[in-house]
C-alpha cells in the first residue's frame, strides 16, 4: 500500500523488488518502523506479469520457480492461493521435428553436458577464470553452448566466472505460477509499507542518523537496506557519503547480463504445435532465440533472447524481438507460419532505467564479490538482492532470501530478537 514519504524511520528499504519485499516481510513484527522506497510506479522490480491478450498471461521478467523444492516463494504461493504448475520445462526436449534432427540434438546435449562437467572439474581445482576456456577446441556445438550461456547468465561464456557458476545450486526442479510469478510477488507486497515513484539519489551516512535524499524530499533513518541492481550501484546512480568504493567495485564485478522475452499470439494453435514444447534450430551460431511453444497451453509462443544479441535487438528498437522471432520460427516451421504469428509484447530490461539488465553474473576472477557486496557497513547499511545470494543468485527467491538475511542483520545490529 503506497503512502507519503515519512520524515523519520527506523529502517528504510531501497527497492521494492523481491529482496526489498523479503526484508520488509521479515521486519513486520520486529517493532521497528519500516518503509520501502521504490523508483517505479509498481512493485516487483524485475518480476512483472502482464496480460497482453485475453487468456494470455506473460511474465516479462522471471517466470520459473527454479529449484522449486527449495524455493521460498513456493510456500508464499500456497499461503496466497496461487496455483503452482508442475509441468516439467521443455528446455532439453524437442517440441517438433523441425530444424534439429534427433541424432544432432542428442549429440548437442552430450557436448553441453561434457562442457558442464569440465567446468565443474575446473571449479574443484579452484579455477576462477573464464568459462569459455573450457570449450572443446573445434567442437561444432561451441556457438550453441555459448548461446545457452546467454540464456542462463545473460552473457557469453568469456564473461562468466567458472567458480561462480559452480556455486549455483540447481536442484533441477522447476515449476511455474499459473497466474504469473510477477503477480505472485505483487500480491506478496500488499501488506508492506511502501512509497512508489520515489528515486533515491544520495545516502549520507556521515552523521548519527542516515539522511536519504530522494525525488520526493529527504528522510532520516537509523538503518538502511539497499536492494537495487548491481548496475545501478556500479555506475553510482545512488551516491554514498562517505563513498563506498569497495561496494562500487564489488557491484562492477557482478554486472547484470541481458535477457529478454517476446510473446507472439498464435492463430489456430490446436493441432499445429504441442503444448509446453520447445523449439530451437541447430543454427551453429550464438545469435539465436529459443522458443517455448504454447506455455500453459495458451495460444502463443514465447521467445527468449540473451547476451549481446539481446542487447543488439533492444538497440534496434520496439518490435525487433518480434521480427527476429517470427523470422526464426518461419525458417524452422515454414513460411506459411509467418501469417499465423502476431506480436503481443516484449521486454527491454537493459533499457529499463531502474534495472539496466536482467540478472547478475560474476566476471572471471570476481566470484568473491558476492560476499563482498553482501557485507554490512558499520551496522547501519545493509545490502541485499539476487547478486548477494551465495547459491541462488540470478533468481527471485535468491533475492527474497537475501532480503530476509539483511533483515536479520538489521535486527541483530539493533539488538532485537530474531523472528
């Protein structure tokens, strides 16, 4: 519920994404006065559900409950009455016999699994160099393996830390929220004290109380939890006084990659494409999309683009993702398919001023920056967000859990009992 900006508060939370909401929820019975400051006109951050056409639910941001058997948003969904869909993801399956013959598909998966095994072995040897070093020289599938990295990490393998990727915990259980992950997170936010349309420009922690300068005026706080994306910290969209160069450096080592989605409505879908199928071609190139056919059985196709290619398409302007997706799908399924596809919506996370990307990856040599970014400052400044999660970074539940962790740190610093 949005309110006016208070003048004094015990705890100010900067950002009303999953991390900020997790912190606010954990603090609700602490006895501390709390407010969340959100630059957008909505909650959720990089989680945002829209309904671009009747009967079509589309998550512009996060859409999967990754590691669902350990995902803290699963019990939240149950408490709030959100239906969980446990249909397995189609990522390693072929939805249609088009563009990727079975033998070649199996050969690609074997090459991908062998690459992942080399990464895991390198991490055991304490490597923190570039993941691209572990591609098999001359392997025909290297470009497509790099494409997978753009979907998973938001960037190509040469920008990915081996040690960091090895610490991510993937239980391989992936579920979805039928009404949308973004819708779930928005519902989770309803009890939280919130001020929307409020940009934070400066945090002055030089005095006894912390002064926060915003687009709606100033407020003072005893403690502050900062949950904004790393790109905003790295480019100092929020200024600190005294400066925090170690935080800026850590954030710069954990940049947000680029991942974007497009959704296309599909005329007369029954009998044409399978429900919850996958479509991708053996293109032998990194610049390619991957497609989820009829998610939830809806009459649409969801496309996914990542890395430098997604950034190029964003730079090309509105409609570029849809045009690229239609071209690729028509090339795989036949030119007659082109007339059956119409654009509904697409995301542009790199162009979003309050995100500037999708989710974090550690650059080679920077796996330790997650812990450095998460460390509190003087028992008064606390940092949360998916980039600070040691094992579930790049996920909404990792962000939520980090907010809860920051809230515990706040209560400990304030000498209050834990929830």
